[in-house]
């Protein structure tokens, strides 16, 4: 479809989208962004766009790629936005504009069924069942096998939406154990078929992890995940660094090592039982893994050589086992597959040893994970952009600190990107206030949450519900929940994923929407990415300024690296990160031009420390209030307007 009308005109009042899109409101800022994005695509240049919450940035970048002739990738940080784009926004937009472009959704490998490991683990469970062990998991895998055979559907969210998390590892593959073209099920692999659909599509919806997974594969000359395109849109761009660290870095879990040992033990006992030396080596490796789970090297203080020593020992053990497998692989195909898996793990361990970033053995509840994470992001991002020349559009509601994008540009190494800041259609000075109650103790004080709840209760009463309380940790969230219960105030609670009572974010949002006096206590993902459109919050309450935890080894290493370069790590790294996160949290409040509400930040450092002014200056210009009376007066005035 050739572009017949400019993107901003299509989004204008009285246009085809305004007249047919349910609930659409024409916005000047959205039209201006669409025009800028279209111009960048036409001129083949790259652009950085900050578009505030509620500005309609999604349609502002979708319209130019739907109406243009160039192939595009749209990448997001959250699966929620991925699904919204693929299942709702793009189909409706294409229908309204008469576009016939093909669209594909491509997710990470953990979202797709692996027929090979489903078959292998079903067979193992059948044997265990014959030995009198529990067969509930076996019945679930049999049911999954039957559904796959009947439907051919490979996306787990559709094929098995209620699959217990504990079974996920039995029905998927990872980068460390995927047999790729040596797999007997390669021709009907759901992941490979999804990649083939993406290769043929005009528009591909992915998340940031796939951008970097594709980058790693290209660098290692092991193929590609994504097609070559003319345009890459990176939404939720403020999160891209998180994915660069985890994907370009390497990891290997104790669970994967244990599974490898188990599979190899069974295969050798069956195909080469006389190989006592190999069986002995496997037994020693299993013992070493169990010992390491109890004796994780320290991370505070972090000594790189201690962690590297563990990795090198594992490397030596796996090298010997690989040699054993190579000499035995003619006996059974399962030994060939095991050699491939061991080779992939050795590649990961070798990459960790050679990495210049954080290399560590991190203890987990059920074992450990060995990780290598790059400290510096800019070379990774520059390489990513250079691999796919064309127009790159990075966009987010929060890219600037004190009105400047320079820190973000330096972090990602994209100084050449033009910057455009979309004006908000919301009148924050009239529609919102920043409420900073008097809390006489620092957030580190043991009594902080007693004072916090003392100030929170009047806000909940004045707001009459529809309040989102955001926390920097589950510790603060749980302390507040206990105090609210003691005060007789009910609240919904986002529980830790480890808690058996935990429910997903969608269910929590629905519960909040169905309770006109609802209050939700949340952390983590609720600071950003959760869409409460159509449900106007009365207030967002934030316990403290969201600084990263300084005892995190990655935080410490990055701070040390900056300090070694003569850079103030607090001013350049810790402070800007916290400002961006606070802006994201505050952005949950006003989503539409008619919304009104209160943002409460209880951290006294907002006024007692010099850097507090940087936080305030980075927020939209709002009226400020410090007393309960001023806050209550705002709500009373809002009700009368």
C-alpha cells in the first residue's frame, strides 16, 4: 500500500481513525510525533522521541509504518504491549486504513513448545510412573502432547495457558540445550516455524530480548532470528539496557547442569555401562554442583577471581565429559545430542571467562546461576544499530533527566540521534498536585513505614479509593500491608512470585477496576508498562525515591568503573536511573486529558537533599502541597468541577 495521506492528517480530528476508532481522541502532540516519525523514515535517519503518558505514541509510530512501503520491526519491553499491538492495535488500524500488510508476532523460545523435549520428558515420566512415582505431571504432558497433535499450535500461551510453571522446563528448550538442525523435530519446531513467518512478514512484533539474541547470533555467525528491515521502532526504550545486559551476557543455571548430569547418566548406563570412569566423573560433577549450592562465593565483597575459579572448574569437568561422549557417540543417537548440549554449555562458560563485565555465581532459592553481564552498554547498542542500517526510532515516556536526553544518549552511545519531545495535552498544573507530606525520619529508619502509613491513611480517605501505592521493595509493601490491616483498611496486594497466593498483573488490575474504593499495593512491574487506561486513578502514592540497591554487585561494579574514569557515579548513573523510574511511576496517574489526581511521594529526601530538586524538575510542572488540608482541598475542588 502506498502512502496516500500524511500520518498526522490520518490522526487528525475528523480523519478516518478519529471517526472509526473506539474511544479515540485526536491529540496535537500525537499528530506532531507521527509527522516526525514519518519524516525520519522517509529520510532514513534515526530519532529519539520522548512522548508523555497518555500522548498516544503507539499510533503515532504505527500509522507511518502501516501506510508506508518499508518493512519494519517493532520491539517492546513488555509482553503486555506486544500482545496489545499484535492482537488489537495493528489489526484495527489496518482495517481502518485499508492496509494488507502481513504482521507476525515473534517471542522468545520459552514461549514455544519444544516437541523434542516434550517427547523425551514424557517418556521419562512414563518410566518413573511404572516405578510407582507420582503421575500427575505425566498426565499433563500426555494431554499437552495430544493437544499439540490435534492443533499443531506451538505457542504455549494458546496451547497450554494453565501449564504449571514447574513444567515449563520440561516442554521448552534453552540456548544451552537446543539441538537446532540436529534435532529430529527440527522441521516441525514451533519456534522455527514462527521465525519463518517473521522472515516473510512486513511488520514483525518482538521484544527487546530478541533484538539482542539476534545480535548475538549474527556475531557468532550462527544464523539470524530476525529479518533485515528498513525501520526498527523501539518502544519502552528506557528499558533496552536491561535486556542488553541479560541477553548479550551469558548464564548457566545449576538446574541445567543437574539435568545434563541426569540425562548423561541414564544414556551412558544404557549405551556404555562398562565406562566406569565416565560414570565416576559424572558422579563427581553432581557432588560438586551440590557442594557449590551450599558454598556460593561471596558477592560482598565481590572478588572476581573466586567466581572465575568455580567457572574454570566446571569448564574442565565438562571438557572431559565431552571427550568421553565424542568417543562413545557412535553407540547411540542420544549421546550425539548430549555432546551438542555439552558443547553449548562450554561455549557459554568460555564466553564468561573471557568477558570483561561482571562474572559471578549468584545464589538462588533452588540452587545458583552463573552469569556474565556486560557493564558498558554503548558498544552493544551501537553494534545493534549498525547491524540493521536504516531508520531507528527509540521512544518512551521517560528518556530525559532535567529536560535533557544527553544522559540516555551517552548510556547507549547514540549521540547522533535527533531528539524530539512531544508536548503533553494534559494540563498538569490544573489537573494534578505533587503531595509531599512531612515524614520526620529517613527511609532507612525502622519507623519509616509507621510514619508513611500515618500519612497514607488521610490520602486514602480523601481519594475514596482508586489509589495505586508503589513500593521499591516487597519489604516496604508488606510492612505497609500489615499496618493498613491493623488500621482496618482493606487493600489488594501484589505478592511475590514465590508466594502461592500470587496472581498475575492482569487479574490484579481487573480486581482494582471492579472495586470503586480499591487500593492496590504493588512493586516491580507496576511502576511501568501496566495499562490502566479507562480506569482513572485518583492518586499514586510512592513510599520512597526508587534508587537501585547499592549492594547489587552489578550496581557496585558499574559505579566503580565510572569512578575509575573520573565520573561521578551517583550523578551520572544512580541518580538518573532513579529519576527515570520515579517518572515512570508518576506516569501511571494521568492517562487522559480529563483525568485528575494526586501524586504522593513520602520520601523526605525530596526536600532535604540537594538532588531532590533534580527529581522535582524532571516531573511535569505541578502544584505542590505539603499538608493534609491542601491535599483534601484539591480532591474537594476536583469533585465540584
